[in-house]
C-alpha cells in the first residue's frame, strides 16, 4: 500500500530544505580572470577574483594587469591574497587600462612603488590582505603609512587556517624566491638595497588552499616548482578538486612539470593554467604549439583557459557549470 504525503507535510518540507542546503545543491564558486587584454590569456596574466556563493570576493595576485584600485572590473573585494613579493604578483606597477600594448607585451605604465598595487587596492576597498611567511608585517607597515589599519594585514601560516566570510584559507609551501625589491622598501634603505643588488627578506613564498562554502577546495600554486606537499598536503589532506597551476617555465614549473603535478601528485578534477609567460590565445582561441597548448595536451583532466573578463562557475567537485 502506497501512502501519498501532501507537499506541505512538515517532515517532507524539512527534508527537502536539508537536501537543497547540501553542497550538491549549493551555488557555484565564480572565478573571473583580470588579465591585460579582454577575452585573452596573456603573458603577464596572474590576477583572479574568486567569489564564494555567499558573496565573499577574493583577489588573488593582483599583479600588473589589474588597472589600479579604480579598475571597474574589481567591484567589491573583501580579501587580497599575495603569493610572494615579485612585482608581477604583488604589483610593482599596473596597466592604465585593459588592452594597452599587446597580449605578448602589455604596458604596465603606472608605477605603484613603494606601496604596490595590492596595498593600494586593499586601501581603496577596505579589504584584508592575507599572507604567510614574513609578509604580513611588511603589508601592515604599508597600510599604516597610508593611514589604514595595520590589523587588516593578517597572517595564516602553513598548517593553520583562517576563515573570512565563510571561506577557509591556508598557506602551503612553494619553491621559489621571495625577496622584497628595494623599490618597494623605499627611502634610503631601499636605495642601498638596490645599489647592492640585494632584496629584503620576506620569508618563503607560498601557495594557498581555499575551501569554499559549497565544499569546493581550490589550490592556488603561486610560483613554485614540484613539491612533496602537493601530494601529501594538497591532495591527501585537503583533497583539492580545482588547481590553478603556474606553467611558465624558467621561473616556475614548465608545462611538462606542471602536468606531472596535476596528473600524478594532486590529481584534481580540473585545472586552470596561470603564469604562462606567453600570449596563449588569439581571438580567445588557443594558439597551437604554444606552451599552454603543450600543457593541455599533457594533462589528463579538463583544462579551462582563464580568458580575461570571462567568469567561470564551478560546483563542489570542480565541474565547470558555465563560462568554460
């Protein structure tokens, strides 16, 4: 005998609400690249906005291609992440507006020294800067010097986590360098460092693992080579499903090494290439035999190109639901 329950039956209503609130039915994480040229993946592109379903917006490595704090593409920003202190990531300068120069050689003509593009954006947006290593003290000093709140520069170190707006974030090791150029230090000390060919100590560089409110776990590699933690920590502990991976070679992992990290160490469900150090697309289409093309052909999971200004949406399992 079958019993038919009315749709307003209290138990059924509660059960339906619980199902709709589960990660499988939650909204998607939105990822929008802010590159130098609209609709393209270009040589200096690093910046991404990652938006949680609850509206928390995170800017990762503003670099040279966010057109300053007034860039209309930014909108509301709650948190800035900086992987390390090199100018193409923290922002020693920025483009005046998108599409200046060429995709291969954009023109970041507006200097941000000694503050950096990241600090200027954080000030304008009243956003937090979250970093690891010895970077938080540097950013706190910059914010204070500009009349901002030094406590807006927050620390999260490897093995710990920090939650802001429902997004849990932690730093993970990266193998790279992380000196603060004299131009960012400023003053007499900065001049002395520049003259001596030295940089200030900022601790080791970092990557990030972000866990969003819909359950999606994203690994942001920063600039790195191959590390054991990509298997032991990023895959085994955090179970990252979406990877943003540097592929530029010489300065970071090349396409073959990056594909090894994806295929054998992290084993995510999808990947977004970054830091290609080339004009990877033309007319929004992949350029054949490019470094990015080599990476895509060597990678076993779906690869989604970060075309500037085009928003991609991902569910909890890193399946692209739109924009890819």
